[in-house]
């Protein structure tokens, strides 16, 4: 296997190094270098997402995180990210349905009627 990585030397304050060590222990990454690499990958994902995606970072209470992780363990969701995406989509659908002034029809029903070629109500 060809090594295509490049060594980069960075000086960081001791306080930051201690925090990285905490993250390493918590997440079980083998080395500080692996921890830094994962952090850089996340930073790039957030700051350079594909053009059709806008990343949103959300801080959740630990209890919510535990519940999301439980959904993943149970097989209800593929990942925590997937569970959050699904919850946000459902929340948006529900709110749009509640806010839709469609004369008794849900917004999705109206959208499907309009999509079939019929004029909107």
C-alpha cells in the first residue's frame, strides 16, 4: 500500500493537548494523531459540504444523545446523524401540515394533487 499522507508539524497549547487527550480516551482513538485527523475530517465536512447540502451543528443534552445512540443500537436508525435527519424531516413535515391553509387537506395531499396535474384547490 502506498502512503499518500504527508507529515505536518503543528504546535498547540498544552490546554488544547489535554482536551485532545480527553477526547482520545472518551472515543477510544488509538493515538492523538488519529484524534486530530478525525477532528480535521469533521471540520472539513462542516466547512466544505457538497453544494446541495448545508451542514448544521447542534449541541444536544447527553440524555438526548444517549437516546439517539440507543436507536442506533436497536437498529431503528443507521447512525445518530440519520436519526437526527429523520427527526428534523418529520418535524418540518408536521409543521408544514399544521401551517398549510389548504381547506382541510394536508400540505402533502395538496402537493400530490398539484403534482398530478390538477389545479391547486
